[in-house]
C-alpha cells in the first residue's frame, strides 16, 4: 500500500531534525508523505519556504511508477524509478537513507544485502519495519502492484546493531523504528 501507519511520524521527524541532514534518500516513496514531511521540517521550518531557497537534497526511489504523481515531483529533487536492489549502486551517498515499510517487501537475503549497501552509502539509516511473523503474507498484490506483497518477516536480530528502537502497534501487530549507524 502506498501509505503506512501514522503513529511513528513524530519520532521519525524528531530524529530527522536532530540529525539535520543535507541529503536524504527515501526508499519506497509511495504516496510521498515522507518527502513532504522531510521537506517541511528540513527546509520550510528553517525559513526556506520557496523551492528556490531549499537547501536539503531529498531524493526518492519508487519501484512502481504509477504511484508517482505531480505532488511528489514538487517536493523530491530526484525520483529514481526502479527496484532499489538494482539502482542503489548507481546512487550517490546521503546523510540519511530512510525506509518505511519497505524491507518486508523484499526477500530477506536481498533486504539484508541492501541494508549493508545502505550503511555504506549513508551516515545514518532510519528504518521502520513491521516486526514478527504476523506480517508475513499479511498483504498481497494491491493496486496492480506485485511489489506490495509482504514476503519476509523480521525480528530484532535481523537489524542489529541498532542505535535506537521504538515499538508501535498497528492492528495488533508490532512495527519498530530503528536508527542505525
């Protein structure tokens, strides 16, 4: 689904404000919520209201091109269309790379390899991950997008070493927010 649970928005934005990155990569932009929030709190909140004043570079990756609409193009500097596994090597480094509800859509081995590449290409990696076996196969193809299927289950040991972790509940199932170095 091109959206996600809202309960951790404050924690993600608080962490982004603390890190104050000059460059962000949002993997799996979906509807573009995070790009809008990052733009607001990294530029607009700092008095850089107009596009020509923006200083943060906010890029995105989206595997399903039909999700990309004009409102995303207005806030992201660049949107890379394709499977992140295939495009990550061609992307520059970022201060922060962010994923929200992405890793469970990838085979576990591919996602773990992606995490290693992300850690090499970023100073910080913020990951929001649905946790536990309840999420496995809890969602299939949606909106004509085969990439919406949940095909891997996650637990804490999969994403170590983590710096911070916060747990949330969504429909009785846990979702965790991690900030990794």
